[in-house]
C-alpha cells in the first residue's frame, strides 16, 4: 500500500471521503496537490504551515514556518480546531453582527462569504469557506458594550 492519505471534502450533497493508500481522481475537481508529512516518526499526519489568516486578516502566529496543521484532528468534526494561543483573535476576526431587523433565521454563511480561514502550507493555499467555518444561524450574543443582539459565530474550538 502506498503511504498516502487522500481527503475529499464533500459539498452540495456529496459525501466526504478519506482514503488510505491512494486516491480517486473521479472525486476530485482538479489534479491532486501533495504536501510532505512533517516528522512522520511522531505518528501524526501533520504538514508545515507558513501563514494563517481569518476573514482576510493575517494572524501573526505561523510566520516562522514552525506551525503544524494536523490532518487527523480535522476529520469528522463540526468545529475547526485552532491553537489556544490565537483562539480569541481568530474568533473575534470571524464574529459578524446580524443586521438590525434580522433574527434567528438569518443566513450567516450566505450573507458573510468573506469570513473564511486561509492557510498556506507548502506553497499551497487551503481555504475553509464560510459555510465550513460559521454556524448557519445566529446566536444570541452580548456585545462588549453590554448590549444584546444576534451574531454569526464561527465554528472554532481551542486546542
């Protein structure tokens, strides 16, 4: 068996698939891109990350190239795991206030398409779109000035 892992993230009714030992081009929208595993002897599927941004705002965390993106941690979770050190900054960059007059039925990902998470890994930019990073409907939220309203909340989890 080849030492490969292929991850296909399904959308629009298509299922996500993880394949060990190969890949299936019929599931891909474009040619595969390969990233080397960092420290394979550690037993983790991790790749080096050179930069990270949320909602188009750079996060000063991975600029030294020492960050690692863990593939196994991301599979099968509704949340995006992020380092505890930058959790609050990333969350604040992605929270969006729901406009006045809208409530719990507001379509967060449909309205705020620019609230993505972008990662540069080995020269390849991987973008997690808003539909993957934000809950579909808003939550009740208390703002820093003490007022209450609705906000679109990102699906982040500190790790």
